[in-house]
C-alpha cells in the first residue's frame, strides 16, 4: 500500500487514471484519521486551551477567584497521561489473553478519542477500559461485561458502559482500523517469494525484532501520521536494513530513475526516529505529578456530587422535560386540529371506488 503510493510519486510519467488505488485509500482511517505532526499539535493545543477556558469559567461561577491558583495541564502533559494508559492496554490484553488485533485496536481508539476530548474532562483510566472493551466487540473477540469488569480491580460495569456511547461518538462510529502488524506480516510473506532473498537472509528472529518495533510504535503518534505499511517497513528496516531494501526495490516501477528504497528513505528515517526515540513508556514519576495536578483542575461538571455537576444535571433534566412536553404538545395538536393522526377510515363509497380501480388495472 505504501509502496503503491510512493511508486506513483516516484514516477511522474505514471498515468494516475490507470493506476489501481490501494484499498487503504478507501478506508475511513485514510480519510478521517491522518494528520501531519503540526496538525496534531494544533488540534491538541486548541482542545486544551478551550477546556481550560471552560473549566476556569466554571470555577469562577461557583466561587469567584477560585481559579487564580489552579495550575492547569498543558497539551503535552495531557498526552503524557494518555501515553501511560496506552501502555496499560498490552498488560490487560496479556491478562485476558486477547489477540494482538484487540490490543492494537484499543490503542488506536484511545488515541483517536483524545483528538476530540481532553483528560481534564474524561480521565484516561475509564476511557482506556472502555476502548479495550469496545475493541473486543469490534474485532469479533467478545467477552461478557461481567467477566471483564470482575477481573479488573476497583472497576464496575458502569465505569465501562457510561462511556461506551461517548467513545463511539468520538470515533465517529468508525471502528475499522488498519494495523502495522498485519502489514508487516504481509511484507514477511512477500519476502519468502523473492528470488534474491534466501532463507538464510530472513531468519525468524528478524521478524520477531521487527514486530517488537511495530509494538513500540503504538506508544507514539506514528499511526496518526504514516500508513500501516510505512510503519511496518520502517520496523523491518530497524531489524534488517537489507531485507527492507530488497522488498522495497521489488515494488519499484519499471524505468524509475532511482531505486525505490532510496525514494522511501526520508519517510522511513522519520518513522525509525519516532519509534526509537519515543516508543517507550513515559516516566512514571512525571505522570504521577500530572495526575496529582489533574485532581485539582478536572472539570467540576464531570465530578459527581460537585455543585457544577448537580447544576448541569438539573439543566439537562429541564431540557429533556421541555423536549418531552413539546413532543406531547405536537401530538395533541395533530389530534385536535388534524383529526386522527393515523388517518381517517375509508367510507364504503371510497372502498368501492378503489376496488374498482384495482379491477380496471387487472
């Protein structure tokens, strides 16, 4: 997939109308969940600034001057906390013996959720548990809610169910995810059919090392920037540059000015840097400090029992009541002004007329 895209860029003579588009380009992931590093930074900063403004105003409405000493989280600190809970997903998957598809999908869901929401509104712990449970269903590896929550300390069914619709809505109900580990397996199968790649050149430990790099990439933003096959190829290049180069060159367009591997080098270099420099769990002490501060700057409208939470509940109940009353009034008006809302019955003459029309049609 990445090879096809790069091939079209590498050969300007290629007629785009005759080139078959990769299936990946028709996916919701390609259309909705691809960003540049600059776009990701802007999205997260914008979300953070908006959240701080709303929460500050809520504090002030409850008690004027109460927000002056609050040290709100910035976008980078929010991401640090999210990253910690991303690293918890593989641990839970190991406990439940979920397949890799579930693990990778849940991580993708968690990342995507926090491109629409902030940790100051929704703490990553329960969101992480919800995305994992949702991933078991969307990947066809279901587990009962009771079995799931009973095996996780201090977790109730409501901790998962209360957020499930919000998570789905934040994902735009786009549940399909294309993963780098599957792309890597495809590349590995390809290598077995290449004439210039002997079995000695592709020992199993090369694949094992490459898949570890793929898993490390999940702790980064790589999947939000690059295609699964680009991440897979970069992971293979970290394990065996020779194999990665030979596979890439096997996908080259005939008559290309330079080897295809050379065309991909800048992209693969960026991905390899991300994996090696950022593909590791965050510093636990730094995260603890962020989590401690989060307790002081969390949106009070999301804290059960707080004045802001209770006020919001009352407002929502009033809106729901107004909506019900409006609907009831619309039905009453339809009955009193327009007769039977289901339509009036046909009299005998009308019935006979319609039956005659049917007979004429026959």
